[in-house]
């Protein structure tokens, strides 16, 4: 039942290994790609997320095999 709820509420079910890799990438990116001091939700913040953070997260997950 918990898996069904996570699937419904989130992007889908992810394995424990994928969750671990995502958290490792999150911690790595906090050190290497610090967040700017824009207000969350602002246009500048969204642009930074789209052009910097999301591509960096994608590359990190690819390095980890996901």
C-alpha cells in the first residue's frame, strides 16, 4: 500500500538504490553548486533551476547509473 501511495503522490516508484543515489547527488550539489540568493519561485530562481541545478542533478544521476 505504501508503494502505491508513493507512486500516486510522486514521480513514481523508485528503488532504494535510486533514492540513495539521489540523496548523494543532493548532498554533492549543495557543496559544488550552491543555491543563489534569489527568492524561491522568482523568475531568476526558476531560470537557475532550469539551466544549472536540474542539468547538474541529471548528470550526477547518470554518473551513478540512473
